[in-house]
């Protein structure tokens, strides 16, 4: 008579953990992709770096002074976004970060990586600093003190794209959150602004550009000068 092994047919035998689905494996497949990035280290220092390869759950990056293994960091990757993660490997000029988090954020990262792979013109040569996609609410304040709710679409050390309608005129000086900026272009959803003044850390720029008050994005009730007669939308 046979002896029972206690194993249930059809069940995974690796400590009870199910094997990752095909969709999960595709999502976390690493691809060689050169993107500009920045890393905020545990000691508060921030450094420019380059992505060597990337997946929705982690990345291998190159830096002059990489963070150490076991260090908690924040990485800002051009077109992909901001991710908090753990350094799982570190060598003289490379480090690997695991930033697996919520499924929804992982899916967004996978979508952005796919977009970058399929749009090579959007990669390394595109701009000096990584531009981080975001959907943070903020407030645009005019020189006369009037403030209007809006939303950041993306942000870098030097500027941001803002969703707002009607759109302010080109050349107008505004505050985005607490950051002084100049409107330099218009696009389908709003305007692009360039920050006035030097900035060294992405985290400080993001925090400074966030809404300083509890408000919802929208832009309803904007001042008349945003929609002056003869100014195209």
C-alpha cells in the first residue's frame, strides 16, 4: 500500500507561494534601456545616474558614487517616475534597486517603460534632467496674489508641465506651489513652466511645487487675464 506524501496535487510546493503569473513575469522582465535618473540616498545626498536596465519592479543603474547595499533610496527615472526602493546590490559604479510596490504603481511603471522602449526619441538625448510623471494637485498663484487650483503632469529640476484651463499667457511669472516660475509654452492640457532659481534635489523641487493648501485641481474661475481676448488657447 502506497504512503501519502501529504502533498496536494496541482499545488505549488515552494513554501506555499504561488508561481508568478505570465502577466507578472512579463511586467517584471528587465529590458536594456538608457534613461537619465537621479537617486536620493539615505544620507540626504542626491546624485545623477543612468539606468542600465529596468523592469517595473527594479532597475540597475550606473553612478559615480552609488549607494550601499541595504540602503533605502528614492530613484527618479525619466518617463518612468519616482520610486522608493531598497538597494539589493552595489559595486564600484553600479547599484541595483528593488522598488516593487503596489500593483497599480507597478503597472504604471510597466506602461511607461513600454512607452520609452517604443519611443527612442524620448530617451537620453531628450533633456538634461529626468522629468518625472506625476498627478499632484497644486496651486498657481499670479503676481497679483490670485491663486487657482491646477495639477502637475510632470516635473524636473528645471520646470514642470501644468494642467490648467484657460491657459496663462506666455511670459507670465507665477508661483507653482511655493516655487517661482515663468510660463514658456502652451500645450493641449495647459502650460509648461521653467522654474526661476537653481535647484539641486528632486525631492525638494517636488515638495516645493506641491499645493501649499488643501485644494482640488481644476482651474475653474480663473482670472480674466488668463483668457484675454486675442490669446489663443
